[in-house]
C-alpha cells in the first residue's frame, strides 16, 4: 500500500510538491515545514508524531 501524497498542508493550505519537503503522521495527515514547527512536531488531528514524508521513487528506466 502506497502513501497518499496529499497536495496541500492541512493547517495553512500551502501547496506541497510531491518531491518537496512535507511532514506526515501515522494517518498521513500532511503539513508544510512551517506548520510542523509551529505545531511542535505533533499532528493537530490525532496527536501523532510528524516525520518527514519520503519522496516518491524515481521512475524506472529500461
């Protein structure tokens, strides 16, 4: 099962690029770096730890 790469911050609505820096909790709530700092690294929805979201893999070439 793949992560849902949400396109915007749940706190401020800033657009987040799939390859850009973003933070997620265990439920995939997604935040920009500024909001993550303001929230003290804790998800406002579930109280879970916010960690850096992995970047999507590079496309495979044949």
